[in-house]
């Protein structure tokens, strides 16, 4: 498959074929009972989607295996050749819906704000996101060729990657969280104490779950369980070559240390100080 170039939508670079369906995304009618899972790419979207799905099924892993995670939690802005678009799928879906998006706050369809939908936002530290995104670009052919790691890292810092600047994304939802019904989570907290974060999500969804159900959810959402589950590991999704890099790659904190050279790290730290100077949002790296 030829790798399509990124296109600009409202000033934000987006995967080329996603731009083709933009009118339908912008017009999308959210409902008050929709639950939106929003993230900058590679921040734990699939992980939290699986947690939400298992909370909704009361920990019933067999029920949750009835479809791939990208079918159970459709991707709003997804669109491509020979694929039903996210909006097409969602417009036919039963309510209440759980919806995945990578759109930043200023590009999210207005109806999500008008309906005051519940939003679960997951943020991950920028250095690990950059590494994970680089490997994802290599294996997912909807993206342009990432070039070398150094070239990709520069594009990432410039915001010249799909969904734009990491810093605007994480800060945008952070600033909006108090005026909206948003649960703001961190990937690093999920790694450190997954049970605590699962409980936060279930409380946010107003679902009372027994300890036994919570334990089941914990088991089925571990990195290894999801990596081994074809419904969760994207092995059934087209346009990806897992032999280049698996979707479920490492799932750890600090993999950036094996990728950043000393000078890349210095440059990145300088960029990071500038981008994050005006916020109290902080990350563990
Ligand atoms: S996407 O394509 O933007 O929707 O990707 P996303 O799901 O947001 O992020 C993929 C990264 O999350 C890791 N992952 C997990 N880590 C720990 N535990 C669990 N259960 C888990 N599930 C997914 C996945 O491995 C990607 O990170 P990297 O660093 O590349 O391994």
C-alpha cells in the first residue's frame, strides 16, 4: 500500500484518508450518554478502552471477546479505503456508545461539549509517546514514512505528525477538565497501580463492581493478556504489519532511554521546558 501524506484539517495534520470524511466528523451528533475516550496517539487508548468494555460487561471476558476492541469502541475520525468510517459505524450503533478519538479539544466536534459527554482522557509522558509513535508509524501504513528515528523525533517536536502537537493535546484537555465531566488519567499511574485506576474508571462510570469482578478486569487488561488476545492486539486490523513492530510492543515506562541519544535528550528537554512552562500539568518519565 502507498503511504498517504498527512493532510491539514483546521490547522491540524491528520492521516490523509481521515481528512476525506471530515465533514461527517464535524457534523457528528454526540449524545449525552456517550462515553468518549480521548488520547493523544500511543498513550493507552486501547488499554483504557478494554477496561471500559470489561466494566460494561461486568468483567465478562467472553462477552468482551465478541468483537475486536476497535469494533467495540469505534474510532470516531477513522476512515480509509475499503473500511467503514468511524462515523458510519457509530451512527448505526446502539446506545450508549463508547467512542475513541485522538482529536484535540479545539477540533473535537462541538456536539460532545454541547451534550456534556463523559470523557476519559489518558495522557502519557512525551518521550515514551514519541518512541511508541515512531514504531507505530513504521508498522501502520496509513502514516507517511517516519524516516529515521532522529527525523521522526524532529517532526514530533514540530507537531508535524498525525494529530499535531503532543503538548497542546495534553494541556488542552487538562485545562478543560474542571468545566467538563472529564476523568484525566496517566498511563504511568495505570502501570504503577492498575487496580486503583480501574476503580477510578468504574466510579466515574457509576458502576459498582465486586472485588471479584475488579480482579477479573485486572487480569484481562494486563499487557500480556491483551498482547495474547487477538481481539485486543490489532492483529485483525488491516494496514498494519506486526512483523515490523507489534501494536502491543513493550508497554513499559522509560523505553525512551533506549532510543534517545544524549544530544536528542538535551534538545528534547529544552523543547519540553518551553512547551510546558505555562502549566501545572506534570509527567513522570
Ligand atoms: S493508539 O494506536 O494510539 O490507539 O495506541 P494506544 O492504545 O493509545 O497506545 C499503544 C501503547 O499502549 C501500550 N499498551 C499497554 N501498556 C501496558 N498495559 C497494557 N495493557 C497495554 N495495552 C496497550 C502499547 O504497548 C503501546 O505502547 P508501546 O510503548 O509502544 O509498547
